């Protein structure tokens, strides 16, 4: 089975976010980056399917130069090849344009299955895989917690609201968006890291993808990013650990009356 | 001709649940702001009665899109049923509630019009004739003003609770209901869904808990759970967790609180190292008193907390355990 996994590099979860000069995104200098968490699970699922059924895992990312690090990490974990959609015309794309570009790469690779994380933790679009499915005219399913692969179809367990699930049969080729927790992602081994150095990492431009510039023109624009206004009535307790502990106990007893 | 707004109302197990009415409320609000008319659409095998129910709201038309092939929800079926309606109605906005179902098919529908969904919005405003939608980014740590570009339609979904079910305007005179037989072919629906089910019975029922101590990723390692357990013990509390803790297998799934876990409303909820993502909040914001201990003073959990402690939980929690013990002996 040939599996295509889309990865995104996003600011590290604990990173302190500052706004850029235009106040329309965060400032990237002095941020550390990592692979978007659900994508880590998607990669792991791809690697496991390959280990079980044979085949190849191709990883792809769309992003600036720094994003090659995410691809190298994926190669070190066991992906076979990497594609970096790295044209200057492919930077800071909106959800539709991102999906167009990735779908074009899928069209060239012709995998049996494409996986994405269910959302990126930075822009939170949560739809790249679904948009790609429509662009490719492939079936899809979202928020997947288990995959059982057959010859021509998959049985996938889709998470629903409120603790419910549902099994769905999806014929191949298909796209699935993967939910965190579907598996236990591996760490890269030293051997894997060394092996990654000899694995192909290919850069692709808009032209390589066979796309005209209009294909990735924006459909939406972020004009401003800002810190949400605090509307909560939270009462902050201050002081040393002992002091805050003491005043919290006092408040839980006398104000909230829960002790 | 006035602009149209198409509201897609979700049929949840044969009922119009809160999400459907919140979408109607959102559509009505945008319609007032832009002088537009609201048309609702509900899709399914047997949705005539739901369409009649929707017609009681202040809208201009209620559409029932029916086909036996819409009996079970599928993304492809719903996309195929709604796309021609959008082509005919030419709405300026297509409005959804941001449910799992919307996440599953609305982007597909939007892509059929070479668009994406402006998803999970927390509000909108009108500037001149432009609409600006407000979306959370970075897991709610920041907000982004987002403007649709190009021709309509613009596909937009709103986070649960952004518009209120009880703010839906009703009309004494029901709106006209139009039944539309969706022309679908079974080949166009390639996925085959099975029944909804729950995992084997849950062993802990956190919904009945009086006090909950919940841990998040700030706890760092499974060994450190001991600390939270000690706090739970002195408080006579149940232990709960955010999703990543259960994903990592540090605590069983039935301790998970949030949109894909349990919804709880204890008298006291103590959140240790939990950032307060919306999917966590929806499962616990009904708690009477919420204590949040987090080292990041910008963490969204503080938005809904009663008492906040900005600090390292590994310093605060031991002190807290000690103070509670002392208070008990007093
Ligand atoms: C479809 C879907 C469904 C989901 N369902 C759920 C759900 O049911 N329940 C759920 O919880 N999540 C759910 N999530 C995940 C959710 O979006 C968040 O990713 C998750 O809640 C984050 O968990 P967290 O707060 O523990 O971790 P993080 O967001 O990583 O937060 C950790 C926090 O710990 C703080 N911290 C770190 N160290 C310390 C310290 N020493 N002392 C004090 N504080 C510290 C940090 O400042 C940070 O705020 C769902 C997501 C999706 C997309």
C-alpha cells in the first residue's frame, strides 16, 4: 500500500506567542517549531500500515525552509521519501490553496491512501484533508481512531460527539483525517536518524505541481490577530505557594463553601 | 434582490438539537446585519417534520432535502444534496454550527465551489458591506479577524454557544416549507457508515462526582500523577483528565473530560496544568466553582475559572495538600 502523509510544522506547544509587526500572525523569529500533534499520529498510522501490508510512505509538507526539519524527522521515523512544497508562491496559503497544492502532489504520487492530522494547532482550519478529498474526487472520512485495511477498502472507526463512534467502509483511494490518540507514536532511533540522511527529499515548486498561480490565490484573508479580551471574572490569588494555597483553602471554605 | 443566507440545520438522531437552532440564530443575526433573508435547509430521509419545525422561526423559507439515500449521514450524500440548492439559491453566506458533522462535510461542500470553510467562528461584524469573522487560532490563545475574499457564497460555521438557541426569533406565521427531492445516485456515495456505538461500558461515572481534580499535560509524566491523586484523596475527589493524558494511556479513557469524553458539572473542579481548549471547556464549564492552576497567565482556562493561580503546579499542589490537611484538623 502506498501511503501519502501530510505534515505541518507548527510553533511548539509551549512556545510564548508574540504578534508580528503587521499584527496579522505571530512573530516567527525566536519561536521553536515541531510537527503538528495530530500529524504525528497520522505519520505513525501510515508507518504501521506499511509495516503490516508492505508498500511505501511518502510524507509531504508545505511550508518555509524550516519545515524541512519536520520532513527529516518523519524520514528518521521510517518514512521512505519526502516532498517539500517550498515555492515562495506557496507560503502562508489559506486552507483551500493549501489543499489544492497538496492535492496536486497526491495526483502525481497516486497513493492508495492519504492521511492528514484532523487539524493544525496553529491556524486550526481542520479541513485540509476534506478539501483535498473533494479536489481529488476521492471519498474521505474524518476524526479517525482506528484503521483496518482490506484489499480495496478500509474499515475505519470515526469518532463522534459525546463518546460515540461509528465504523465506516471507505473504498480506496481515500483520504482520512487522523485524531490524536489513535496509536502510540514512536520516537526516531539513532539508526533511523542516520538512515534518513540518504533518503530522498524533493523540493517542489508551483510549476512542478502543474498548478497555475490562480489555483492558490487566497479565498480568505486574516486582517488582524490579537489576544482575546478577558471577560472572565476570575479572581487571581497571588503570593508564595504557601500563601496562595492558604487563601485558596480559605475561599473554598468560606466563599465557595465546597470544603 | 436582498441577499440570501442559507442555514444548514443538523438533524441529530431525528431531532433538531441545540446546534441546529444555534445555526438559525447565527443566520438570523447575520441577516439582520446585512438586510438579508434566511432560508433554512435540513437534509435526510424523513425530515418533513423538522422542516416544519424550522418554519416556525422568522425565516423566509424552509427547505426539506429528502432522499432515501440520505437516511444515514454521509459526507458525499450531504454534499451532493446541498450543492444544487446553493447553486439555485445563490446565498451570500452558508451558515453551519461547528459540529463534528459540519467538520466532516462542510469543507467538502465548500470545495465544490472552490472555497474553504471559515470554521469554528466566535462572532462576526459588519464593516461597510464586508463581513469579518472572528476565529480562534493557536487553540484559542489568539483570535484572528478573517475576511472572505472573492465572490459568494461564503461558507461559515460558528462554535457551539456563540449564538444562543433561545435567541432564535419566532414567527406567528410559519414560513413556506418546500420539499426538494434530492437527486442522488448510490454510486456517488462511496462510503458506507455503520451504527453509532459507545465503547464498552464506562467504569467511572464522573458526571455524578461532587469534586473533580483534573490533570492536563502540565503534569509532564505519569509518575507525577501521584501528586494529583494525593490532592484528590484529601479533597475526596474523583480524578479526571484532559484528552492528551488519556491518549497517552496515563489514565483510562473513561477519565477523559470534554467534547469527546464526559460532560461534568461538579461543585468543585480543580484543573491542574490544563490549558482550557474549547473541547475541554465544553465538558466542564458547568462546574460551580472552578480552580485553575497553570503557569501560563494567558491560558484560556482562566477565562472560565473562579479562582486562578498562576504558578508551577509542582510547587502549588504540595502546599495545597498540606493546607487542606491542616484545615481538616482545625
Ligand atoms: C475533535 C476533538 C476532540 C477533542 N476532545 C477533547 C476532549 O474531550 N477533552 C479534552 O481535554 N481535549 C479534547 N481535545 C483536545 C483539545 O483540543 C486540547 O488539545 C487538549 O484539551 C489540551 O490538553 P491540555 O490542556 O492537557 O494540554 P495543553 O494544551 O498542552 O496544556 C498544558 C497546560 O499546562 C500548563 N503547564 C505546563 N507545565 C505546568 C506546570 N509545571 N505547572 C502549571 N501548569 C503547567 C501549560 O501552561 C498549558 O497551559 C479534542 C480535540 C479535538 C480536535
